[in-house]
C-alpha cells in the first residue's frame, strides 16, 4: 500500500512553489492546464495554484510513506486513550455524586434489594454471590474523605489519559515521551494484577500498553534507541522531497544560491539548516516556473557569507 497516496487521499495534496529559481524549476513543470507542482507527500505533479509558496526555508514538513502509517497507528492508540479518559471521568463524576447523596442512594438500594434477590432467584441466580453487590455494599461503608480521594484520583487519571491521547494524536515527540513514561510506570502493577488473576480485560489492557511502549521506543527511536533523535531526523531528511532536490542540485554542480531549508528537527523546534546550491556562475537560462525573475543576461548573485537565521519549522501536515 502506498501510504503517501493514502495520506493525500485523506488530507489532500501538499504542493509548494519556492522563490528560488533552481529549486522552483525542479518542483514545477509546464503542463497543458498550467504549471503543475510536485506534491511534497506523494510526489505527484498537480496542476493549479500551489498550496504553499515562499522561500525554501518555509517549505512545509509533511509525513511520507511509513511516517503516514505510523501516524495512523498512533492515532489508534490515541483513541483508546480518549476512551479510557471518558470511562475514568464518568467514574470520578459518579463517585462524587455518590458521596454527596449516598444516604438516599443507600436507602433506595436497600428498598429495592429484596425485589432484586427474588427476581434473580427466579432466574436461578443467587445475587448474594455477586461481586458487584459486594462492591456496592462495601462502598456504603466508606467515609466521605475516602470517596473524595477516589474521585480526585479517577479525575487525575482521566486528565493524564487526555494529555497522552492529545500528544499521540498530534504526533508530537513530547507526547511520545510522555506516553512511554506514563504507560511504563503502570506496567508493573498490571503484571501484578495478572499474577493475582488473569482476566480478558486485564490481559488486553496489558497487551495494548506493552505494544504501545515497544512501538514508540523502536519506531520513534526514543531514549537513544537505534541511533536516537539524530538517526530519526536523518531518516526524515532522506525522505524529504525538498532535501532530495537540494542534494540533486548540489550533485549537478548548480551553484546558484538556494536558501537553507529547515527540515531536520521535530515540529515546533529550531532546525539545523541544510544548504542547497544552484548552477554554476555565469549567464543563466530563464527560469521556467511562474513567478521566476531570473533572466538570461543576469549573472547569479553571490552566495551570502554571513550565517542565516533559520525560522522555526512548521508542524507536520
């Protein structure tokens, strides 16, 4: 499956028209319907106005190939985290309401209990052996302070799950670290629960959490695994169409200056510049892309010698 095409089918193509003529010539071609621009995700040339334009340093970062698949998998985990948050938020609300009106709930339960016992006895089930009934009756013995602590604990866990889910949904590196740390802290307790008694719910919850931790550590190279952050960013650069075209320009000996492109840092952080080159000095042919200003009689300007400030790269799209 071509995950890049799947991403474009879901979110649309991401085309970019750079201001620099040498890079513009490689990302745009003349077509019958006008200039066609290369999609930075799937590589297809799409006619019409580009979705983004500007200097090469402002080129949008997009996920490609396996990164699209990885983002989809992380969003599946994020949905599971959101469902957990919903369950624990409802639990916190229920415990809080029970704390404030426990007397009326206990009276109603005691009043209806004989009827429930009779009904279940007719169905061939002894309700006195029910664990749920035991939990309810035990809850009536808890004091208000204990119930308050239970409600606060359930609410705090729901908030943690929401933060974890948001980080995974957005594909942010801080969210991945947060998910690994928080989930790993709960694994020993889940192992203890399984040693006490194996149930389907406990086994499924443990399998999901363990799979999430292993997947994040291996594929996102967290905590220095498989080369860590540098190796992960190098893989992103190798998949970037803009970086690939800059490397091709440099290999072809094109010395016309091209602005640095910020493509090798996680979203929202400053990136290390990657410098591209243009064609050799001397008169240049006119640029073919729309909006290009180079002329055949105009020599290429000298490359800047002072360090340039690279803007913070845009988030993934």
